[in-house]
């Protein structure tokens, strides 16, 4: 029996074949580790790092987007509050303006009424003065007519009636 052959029922395993196979396998492993496995692991690590960086970047972008949305919501809410305040102020201002216009209109109407009443009073006094002057003139004319001629009481009544009728014609 050969010392380099192990006995096996089916055939034999030769130690030389095992050593050559182990040596070939070791060389193959060395070469794979040196030229394939190292670069492959390096590429896998780079890929893993790239994915991790992309995930971090995506997370950061998501946080920035959430922050931007929150800020936009806050600005929108602030703008709505300001708009509401502007509308309230405008309504109050309009109400105040409306009340001021009404007060002014009432004041102008009151002044116009006073002016009209004063004007009517002045005209009434003027008409009254004119009537007094007219009556005085008529009385004077009647007195002159009476003085100029002595009249009977019937003539005097007739003359007074004529003058009174003339007054009605003068005022018409």
C-alpha cells in the first residue's frame, strides 16, 4: 500500500492530489482575495456608504422640506390673521366714517334749516314793514281826501271801501 494513498472503499484519495488541490484552491483564494474579493468588498463598501449618504441626504431634505412647510404654514396663518385684522380695522374705520358723515349731514341740514327760518323771518318782517308802510300811505291818502273835501259819512265809507279794494288789487 502506498503511504500517500488513503484507503477508501471506492477508490483512493491520493495525498498528492489533495495537496495539489489544496494548493490550487489556496492560490485561487489568494488571487480572488487579492484581485477580486478586495475590490468587490471595496465597491460594496463604497456602494453602502453611497446609499447611506443618499439616505442621510434624503432625510435631511425631508427635514428641510418639513421645516419649509411648517414655516410656510406659519406665514400663511400670520397673513390670514393680518388680513382679518385689516378687514376688522376697515370695518371700524368705515363705521366711524359713516357716523362722521351722518353727523356732518345732520349739522348741515340743521344749519340749512336755521338759515331758511332766518330768511323766512327776515322776509316776513320785510313784508310786514311794507304792509305797514302801505297801510300808513293809504291812511294818509284817506286823511288827505277827507281833509280836501268835506264829505258825508256815506262818502267817507265809500272812499274807505275803494281804498281797501285798491289795496287788495295792489297785493295781487
